C-alpha cells in the first residue's frame, strides 16, 4: 500500500548534499550479475516468496472484508482493491517461475506465520478491518521498501512495482475519520486495535527473518562484501523509521499512537 508517509520515509534516496545517492555493491548490479552469489539468490527467493504470499493473503482478506462492507459501493471498492492485490501476486509468482523457482515452494515457509498473524488479528467489524489493512499492510510495505534499496536493480524494480497504491490507504482514512466524527468513542477502541496490530506485525516480521538464514544475512549486509547492505545499527534505524511512519498514519486516521 502506497501512502504519502511511505514515500516520505523511503531511505537512502539522497545524500547529505542533496544529490541523489548512487547505488553501490549489489544495488548497482542487475539480477543476472547479483544472482551469481548463491546466498544472495536464496535471500531474494525468500523475499519474493514472503511478499508473494503476503499479496495472496491480502487478496483473500480484502475479498473477505468486502462481506462486512456497509454499502454496495464500499463492497465494490474493496473488490477492486482485492483484484489489484491479486495482480501483484501474479507478477511475483511469474518472476519466481522465470528464475526457475517453484512459486509454491518459495511461499510455503512463510504461510504459517502470515496465517497465524491474520488469525490472531481477525477484525470484529468493518472499521477494524479497514484499520488492519491500512496499518498492517503499510508496515509491511515500509519494510519491503527499506529492503528494496539494497536489492539488485531488476528485483528492486519488481518489488517497488508490486507495492504500488491499491487505493486502500486513502479509502481507509476517509471512512475511519468519518466514523470517528460521527461517534468520537470509536476512536479509543480503534487506537487500541491499531497499537495491537503494530506490535503483532513487527513481531511477525522479526520472527520470519530470524527463521530464514539467507534473509537475515542479507538484512545485516552479509551477502555483499562491498558493504551495500544493512549493518546492525542500520537495522535498528530501519525499525525506528517504520515506527515513525506508523505514528504518522495513526494521526492521518485521527487516532492516538
């Protein structure tokens, strides 16, 4: 999900002097060159597998949430967004197949963690569903955008492409703010819900990374001897940026962080 907050917090786009930073290391290579490293290839397969299953799960969730929609227009809007998420999934599935990876096998290691997250955070009503999509999907998008700055050019282009706006962000903000205006008591309940989602989403992301050696190695810069990846301090800074972006989104929704 693309929002103004995502775009403002995309890291490493400019240097301290204001000039656009030039990619270095793997980020300056194309897929054919970067994939010569078995470790890097494994990390990218994990990344695309996780993202693909996330998009498939988003499609399923939006289709399910459409049943809670209070109006036919709202139902149609969610159906359109679900269709966009499925198209994103198809792009990732096709990319995995193109590099001789079975898409199902690539997604399988991440299915349980994502399914568990969605079971633990099942919304009880329409508004909770909107907040979950806006908060949860945006946290995931922030994470993938951070990682994308350290990917080869071909993979980076794909990842950023499938994170394009489906329209859910602005739609959620409009509906949630209107609901709070109509009944200010709704705000307190949704704020608690959003804080729970933030904690669950970060825990789930950290658990997935910890269980996949290639992916965790990439996050700390271990796959690139030219130091283009994250170091441990940068990982901490990354999660700080994600948390700050979450606070801005809460404000956009009219909720206390």
